C-alpha cells in the first residue's frame, strides 16, 4: 500500500480531470455558462464516523460521496476503499463517471465515493461495520432512483451486499436496486464481476481489428493490476488466445516471455495471502516500473491513477494502451504517447463495461426479470462497439486523439441535454 501513496502523491487527479475537460470542451460550441457548469461537482458530502475495531478501540474514518452531474439521470459510480482516497480524487472519479455514462449512452449522471482506510489491514467484521456505518452516513445521498453505488478499488460484491442490506433495513423492505455489483444470490447480474475486464478486451480487440493487426497469440499483452479489472482482462484475453506476458499488483510484476498461464495465476491468487501475486513461481519478478516499459504490443494499466506520466511515457514500447483503470495517464504523458504514435483507448471507453453491466443489473433489479449471461455479454458488446464507433467518428471529425474525442462526444451529450432541460427556475 505504501507503493500506491508514493506513486500518486504529487499528481492531483481532479486537476487532471479538469485539464482533460478544458482540452475537449474547447472544440464544442456550447454556451459559456453551460461549459462552466459542467466543470463543477453538483454536490459533495464529507462524513467522519466512528467504527468499533476488533480490539475494542473506536477509530474515526473519513468518507466522501460526490455527485458530479445528474442531467441525464440518477448518478452512478463506485465506492473506493484505499489509504490515498481524498476529496479531489473522488471529484475526479465522479466527473469521469459523468463522461463515461454519457459516452456509452446510459441514462445516468456521474458520482463516486470513497473511504480513507486500508482494507488489507482490516478484518471482515471491521470492514462490515465500516461499510454499514458509511452506508448509513451517505444514505442522505443514495437511493435507487437518485444515486446508485457500485464496487471500485478495495470494495467488492460483499461490500455491496452489506450496503444493500443496511439501506433495506432502514427503509423496511428490500431494495436490490440501491447498489449494483451485488452477489448473484441477492439480485446481482450474470457477467457483472467480469464485465470491466471483458470490456477492456473488447476494446483492445476492436482497436487491433481497426488497425488491421493480427488478433492472435502474436499479440503480447502486459497488464498492471490483478484485481477485479486486471484479472478478468487477463482471463478474457487469454481465453481469446492473446499472449499475456506480464501481470502485476501492489507486490510487483510477474513476467513470462512465453506467455503466462492465466488460469494458473488465478488459481494461485484464489488462495494466496490477500489474493496477491507475491510468491507466484512460474514467472520472473520485475518491478511495476519495468512492466510499464516492457517490450510488448498492448499495455493495459488496470490499477490506479497517474501511472503513465511525463517521467515514464517515453519508455512505453507498446503500440496500444487500453486503460482499464481510471485516469492512469496524465495529459503530459498523453502528448508524449501521441507524438510517439501510440494509440490510447481511454478509460471512459475502455473500462465502461463495468458501468454498462451495472446498468443492466439495475434494470433487471427494477423489473425483477433476470437475463442469462449470453444476453448480458451480447448487449455489453453492442453498447461498447457503438460507443467505440462514436469516438472514432468524433476523432476523425475534429482530428484529435481518442481521449479528447471520447470526452468531446460525452460532454456534447451532457451539454446538449442541459440546454434542452433549461436552467431551473
Ligand atoms: P481492485 O482493488 O480489485 O484491484 C486493484 C489492483 O491494483 C490490485 O491487484 C492491487 O494490488 C493493484 N495495485 C494497487 N496499487 C498498485 C501499484 N502501485 N502498482 C501496481 N498494482 C497496484 O480494484 P479494481 O476494481 O480492479 O479497480 C482498478 C481500477 O479500475 C481503478 O482505477 C478503478 O477505478 C477502475 N475501474 C474499476 C471498475 C470495476 O468495475 N471494479 C470499473 C471501472 C474502472
């Protein structure tokens, strides 16, 4: 965990989100007041709350929930448990959620939440008490038609089950649609756990197809992060026959030039300490910095923000970057990558598979009518490829990089909807 803090301490994610916004919005002919409105979070909640620890101590935790924008519908966004969470990070992630939902045409605005804590240092019962208390504290902000949380770094389906139960106990009846990313036995959707990683690979495959490249084991992939996103991206790519040569997590990188057996790596982390890669034998140890600079074809950063920066962008050797994480590339790094001719499928497109299947889960929950996994995956692919097409059309129209194109497409949709709704009162 110390590594995470070190990697991000000098770069403010919200500053970066605003820089990206300013870059994109400059291409749009929207009223200045609307452009200005979209820069601001709509509302922000900070909560400080006590949790009884297993040793009897009472610790105070700080958490946040930010709604960036709700013009297109209820706000949607994950909840992050990590030591480096702060209000600016949550603001940035909430803003990116607004653009992501608009880009894939979901009837949602953007939100995000977070609690400053180290989940790896807490027991399950401490995490349950923290989650139930945080859920109660932010119950002012969340509801099945107002703001619907989901998992993010450090949280998972179990966390969502606790939030769903806590909210349901308060209102007196079960409300599965209060969260998405729930376990299947309490109203989760088939395919949700794998959806973000699957979406990363759908986008990679589409980028390779469009550039006329081979889509076989000749393509060598390196993946940073082996959590929900990175692990399922690795699994899906491996199952399609791509060669995953390296993966990493907070404990470091693991390389096998001949290709990792991803099923074997997953079997290892299923029972390892904290489900981490440390101690995995069938690979050579490398650092996370080395992984980002590996001689490979596709690099998929799937861990956290600010990983490809002005410091290391010139070292990237992959010809394609597919961003599973939110905000892994800084604007200065973007410029260096563009100058090197490296294509970047940006976060708001590449990792939108998660929120897309979250939307399917919410719809299924509201209708109490559930789909099979084939239907979920078919609809997921349809939504992502349509968004990919939209981004390429905008890229060609404005002659910009894919990130700017994705943000132009999304900001235009939210801006136009704001204009159509009018300014209240
Ligand atoms: P997770 O907590 O399941 O996994 C995070 C992984 O990153 C772990 O393997 C962790 O060890 C690793 N990691 C942490 N710090 C690292 C470092 N310094 N170097 C290398 N690896 C490091 O989280 P997740 O849900 O997989 O989320 C990862 C990223 O994807 C985040 O940016 C998140 O916002 C984004 N995202 C997640 C979802 C989702 O559905 N879970 C959807 C869209 C985007």
